[in-house]
C-alpha cells in the first residue's frame, strides 16, 4: 500500500470513529404524546422545545414523539415508571391528585393562555412545589389552553339551555361548572370527542376555540356559546422522568432545564393562543354560529359565584397558602406583558 492510500484509509477510519462516537453520545428523549400529529402540541410545542433541547445540548439530546400509549391520564405513571422519558397531560384527568393547578382554571381570570401559563408556573414554583403533587416527576413546564367555550351540535343562546344536555367535560374546574349548569357530564379524552359528537353520544363539549379547527369540531358541532373571557382555563403539565435526567451529564441536565420552566410554559401558552386566533378566523370563514354577548357574561357570573372560594377550601389538606397564591396568580396574569 502506498503512502497516499494509507493516508486515505487512516482518514476513513478516523471518520468512522468520530461518527461512531457521535452516535453513541446522542441520547434520544422519548416523549409520549396524544391528540393528532397535526395538533399544535405535536406540530409546534414539542418540536420547538425539541429544537431548544438539541441546540442547548449541542446535539447530544434529541426528542422523539411516540403515539398510541393509552389514555392521557396514564401518562403521568408511564413517565414516573420509566416506560417513556417525558410526556404531557391534563390535570383534570386524574381527580384528587392535582388539586393545586386548578388555581388557574377558576372563572373570571379573563387572560390569554400565555399570561395564565406564566402565572401558573411562577405560583407552582413559589407556593406549591413542596406540596408534592408531582412527586416522582420533574416538571418541565406548565400551561393552559385558551378560554374554554361550549361547542354544540344544536344552536343555543343561553347557558340555561344546557340543563340536562349531555356535555363532554375534561375534569378539573369543568366538573364544578357543569354541576352548576345541571348538565349530564360525560368524561372522555379530547381525542374521542369528534366521534362522540358525530354519533350523537353527546350534545356538546367544553373546549377552547382551537379545538374547532384542530379536532375538526366545526364538522360536527358548528355552534359555539362563547362566554366573553371564557368559562374556564384548562391546566396541563409537561414532565420528565428524573432518572432519565440523572443519566445525563450535569451539563446537559442544566441545559435542558434552562430551556424549560417559565420559558417553555410561556411558549406553550403562546402557541395555544395562536391556535385559538387561527381557529376563530377559520370559524368565521366557515360561517360557524358564535353567540357571545354581555347577557351571557352576566348569566355565567351568576352560575359560578363562589367557585374560587370553593377551590381554596378544597386544598386545605395541601398545607399551602392558597389565598396568597390565588391573589398573586391573578396579579401576575393580569399584568403580564404590561
């Protein structure tokens, strides 16, 4: 073998070693997710965070979305048990475990999802962390969807018309609101709503405007009863298995958490706000019947009087300063961006 050939072989072997070392060094963070791939969480929120993680760890950690892992209520346990490395879910799917995040779901906050999400993250970090509701998990972010409305098969002009109707609810504060409105509550994950409406199993659903487009509700529930400011907000969390993080270098752990927390919470909320805005314009283009007026707002206040105080009483067993937390959350949310 001549000198030139030897140099080429050596260079090739060196490249193989570098590529091999790179492949070994790369860690895949497996994220269990739900709802359709085109939904904003899977099309925008997770990919954006994934890009942040990859950049922050200089390519050593990349995320991979995994679907079809069961009901979203099981995702907390799947991550805690290490079946997957990270996920997200709605707190209302696990009644009794996550009482504290419902602080942001209370009627009357009247802010967008980004403001609410940042407020929730700060209050969780300051007031609720020691309560241990997320024991066994590392919180990466917390967020809310936008204002929740009633999407229905048949048109309605008042909340009183909901009495006796079969309405899908997601849990959390929706359950209390539904009770006061005297609906017949039907529990089901968001991914099942279209089918249930199509088959007439339910008459309507409590969901944000985004769902009209992302879950194609406009095809089966072309009527929206939109209380000004929304009826509620739904709270979610994004979480990681602590053992997965422990298996990373100190540098990469810090990098991942640096692009999580409030930064991730704000981004997620902002994406949901964007989804609502797009869906509203889409609804107008489709001629969706949207009822929203001051009379509806006053009616809603009558039905929901005292709900926030009820939440404060419900979390006494958590040994937190609930009144102070609620006051601060409202101040943060309503002054966010000013």
